[in-house]
C-alpha cells in the first residue's frame, strides 16, 4: 500500500489523527504507529468519531523524527499528539532524495506533521500495512 492508497481510503485522510504510540524494531526493520483517526465522511453525524488503527512498515528504509521546534516546547502540553499525514516532500526533507533513486516506485513514503512540535516524522518502506482495530 502506498501513501496515496492509504490517504484515499479514508474521507478525512490522515488529517488530525492522534498518534498514541510508535514502536521500532531495528533487528526486523519494522515500524509500527498506533493512531486514532476519523474514518467517517465529513458532514456525517459521527464525523468526529475516532477509531484505533495500526500502520506497519516492514523492512523500512528510514524512520526519522525531527526534533521539536524550541519555541513550541514552551507552549502548554495538550495531552494528545495530533498529526497530519502527508506525502513526503524532497524540499522539506532533502535526505529522502538520496534514497528515491534505488527504491521501488510504488513504495510507501510519508511524513507526519506533529502540531505540538512544529516538526515531522518521516517514514519510507517498500509498502505499508494498515489495520483498523
């Protein structure tokens, strides 16, 4: 599954998802992200209902977490880590350009903008598995 496949699967895409956990296993090169996201169409009665899901990338190429913007560290903590899933962008993460030449075309490339940190989590792998719990 590519990022575009995943994004098209849900009416709200991965906008305003809640990141609840990250697990990395460097031995198996497996990354898992636990998320709560809206799966119902905008405008429906239950549009703001969140469901738990797990995004898994096996044999990941990279998993990079940018440091938080220092100015955002002084703002009050909100308790939830809210992220927006976006396609990877070479302009904002130039390092990803080094990997794209040797990686299959339909690989999973994604970045999650972390609102409270004003920074990104970058992920790439041969594909992604997504499961609603």
